[in-house]
């Protein structure tokens, strides 16, 4: 694949690029994967980490705002 897959995923999330892109780039870099040569299987692995991180961030924010305990 190529950078096109990476950009398409960012666009399809519906989230701001400024939120998604640096997080995905950091996760890819931590796994030694280039966004220029991203495969679908590598994308799956990284998206699992991305979703876990986003869920934990949301939970922490909700806890801090006393929405949940």
C-alpha cells in the first residue's frame, strides 16, 4: 500500500486530522512502520492501539469531570 491508505483512514474516521494523524503516526513509528508503506494488516494492528488509547483518554476525561466514577 502507500500513503493513500493512511490518508484515507484519517479521512474516514470523521475526526479532526489534527487529532488523528499525529496519534497514528506515533503508533506506527513505535512499531517501526512507515505510513508510506502501510499494509492493511499493519493498519489493523495500529488501529487496535489507537482505539484503546482514545477510549482510555475519554474515560480519564469523563472521570476528571465527574461524569463517571
